[in-house]
C-alpha cells in the first residue's frame, strides 16, 4: 500500500536519494514514483537539498585497482590479474566514511528534528566537518536558523572517536569576515549530542562561514581562543 502519511513519505524520499533504501522497499518506492507526482516532487526537493553538500567534501582520487578493472574490461589482454576492488581496504574505508557522512546529514535533519517537519520543511544549516589529518568527514553539526526559543546545535560524531586523557574538545564558530573564532562550548565523544547556543551568538552563527573543533586542556581554552591543534573543520551550508 502506498504511504500517505507526510512524515513517512518525506523520510522514504530522503532515504531513496541517499541510497539507503534497499531491496524490495526501493523497488516498491520506484513503482509508487511512477504514479505519484507529489512523491516525485518530494524526491526532487531532497536531491536539491542534499546533492550540493557533496561539493563540501574533499576530492578523493580513485583507487588504482578501479582503473585496472576498467582497463581489464576494455582490453583484458593488457592487464595482469589483480585483486578485486572489493578486497581493497582503502576502498571500504572511503565507502564507510562517505556513507556515514551522508547518513549523518539525514540523521541531523530528519531524525533529530521531528518537530521541525511540515509540508514545506524550513531551511536548516549543516556543517560537515572534515578530519584535519585524513580529510574524511568526522562530525556534523546542524541547526535551524530561525527556530523559536533556544537555538540548539545537533551534533553527530562519526566513527568510534577517542579523546586523550586530561584534554577536551572545544567547538568554535568561524564568523564571516575573518573575525576571531568564538567558542560554542565543549563537546564529547558521544555519537549524538545537543549543545544550547548562547543567545548573544545566535545572529553571528546564522552568518558564520564555518566551524572548527580544537584540542584543548581539560575544561577548555583558558584564553577565549583556540590554543591546541584543530582536529576538524568545515563550511556552513544551507539545505
């Protein structure tokens, strides 16, 4: 039976765009799309919101095994047999990071904000923060710019992160115009967490260029500015 509940239709459309809808569920959804113009518009809306986020992720060179596989299909006589690309550890590492990054965006916008959904979902801001050492997505931060009451940052830590003893992770807003970073508070290694934004930073955050996370002494920076290495950073993107 075709879903009629608006919330369920939105979530199915989002999962279809992200590629997390599999098997029979995906085939049924594609059948519904043929006869449901409103559902097709829902899919188009998610494509317009999520696909541009791919431009915020760093470029990754294809693994050499992939090129060898392409060459083997073109002219098998030119290529010596090599291990299949699916046995390559680097490929699976990148696949897991990319999938986790996109899934975290869906989580931040769809799952973590059920009260925000309506017939026309409001704008939301998302920061996909890349690890400074590997350039892979390691964290996302999402919020609603014009929501009522307190502004809450919904944070998703990707992977099994660890924090060194006697240290702290401090989240920083990077204002536009190359202004000094402003602290948004301390965060931990929990997969999902919420940070209440100080009221005086609300206007600045909605115009911020990006965010960064630094490693600080236990209790956070004593100077009001980052003092340790930057572990992750990313640009603010509206979806």
